[in-house]
C-alpha cells in the first residue's frame, strides 16, 4: 500500500502529476489571453 509507506517513487509521481497539471493550467491561461487579444 503506497499511501501507508510513502516512498521517493510515489512522491516523484505525485510531483510529476502536479507539475503536469500546473503546465496545463498555464497553457489554458495563455490561450485565454490570446483569445482576448483577438477579440
């Protein structure tokens, strides 16, 4: 059970997922800004 014994691998996975989500959010924000400029 990973959650009972947090190890480095699990932490890294969590960090990667968190990073991916943040990058996705940044992309969405950027595309929204671009659309505003077009309008």
